[in-house]
C-alpha cells in the first residue's frame, strides 16, 4: 500500500509585520532619546504688555557704528577714522550710560572687519564698566551672490 505524500508548501516570509515592528522600535527609541536629552537654553525676559515694551524701547538709546562698503567708518552717521573709534565710543558711552551698540557692517566687508570692530566695542564697553548689549546688524546676502573665490580674484585658473 502506498501512502500519499503531503504536498510541500513553500515557506513565505511576511515583511509587513517586520516593518511594523521596526517602525514601533524606531518611534520608541526616538521618544526615549528625546526625554534623555537635557534641553539647555538662555532665559528671556519678554515684556508682558505693549506699554512696558514701548517704554523700554524709548528709554534705551542706540549707538550705531557703521562700516560702509567702501571701508569708511561712521558713528551715528558721523564720519569717523578707525583710530578715533575707541575715544568716540568712550565719549558716547559716558554721555549715555546703558546705551545699546549696534554694529552694522556692509556685506562686502570681510568677516575680520566685523570681528575687529566688535573687539574694539567690547574693550571700550569693558573699560567704561558698561554691560550694554552689542547687536550685529547686517543685510541678508542672497544665495549665489557671494564674493568670487580667491582664485578668481587673482586671475589664476
């Protein structure tokens, strides 16, 4: 007597449950790592109403130090020699304690110019014993309009 052989079925691996499991593991690890990271930031004192915001804006005077595209320096729209900048800043800070210094550098100027000006302002504020804020204000640079690379300036190829 011959017994019938059972049909062999091909094994199938279902991938959908595996994708679901991996997705849940991914979500679990994302949320668990987010809770492990200690968020650190700076505290802000934001005015609660518009009256106090306008009062604070009117009481704080602003001292604007500008470096023009042609390299000339201006302090509140008055032309200034770079060597005279610390003395002029010292006079203005003494006349207006707590003044906010806005450094406005043209986008065509080098980054080193901005750093040098900020160093001078910081040293002057420190010598004057002022804790006034220094704000950097520049015009936005459009992408693709950056200065040419150094090779193009020197004519090398």
